């Protein structure tokens, strides 16, 4: 079983970016280590970070695809417990 790492910091940065003008954010998750972080982008051009590791996923995109629109510490923890081996 994995333990989530960086949950509070990642959610804080993600929500800050979502509420700031001209900022966009992706909540990223490493399924092998349990680490969470935010990739943030400024400006109107659509950009992203590309990871060449099958264990790194865009958790915010996956959660929205599964119908979970609220990104909070509680919803992330529940989602990861349900879909990944997270304690």
C-alpha cells in the first residue's frame, strides 16, 4: 500500500492556479510512489509537461473524466483509495 505524499501542497497550488487569472494547472500523480504535485502554466497558450513514465498520470484530468469535479484533499484521498492502492 502506498501513502499519498505532498497532498496538502499540491491541492493548495492547484486551487490557487485555478482561481488566478491567466493560470492553468494539472494535478499530477505518480502511481508508483504516491507523490502528488501541481504542474502550473501561465498565459493563454496551451502548454503541458510531457512525462515518459507510465506511472505518472494527470490525476485532475482522470478525476474529471470519472465525474469528480471538485479537487480537494478529501476528494483526492477518496479517489486514490478507490482507484489505486493508497492507504
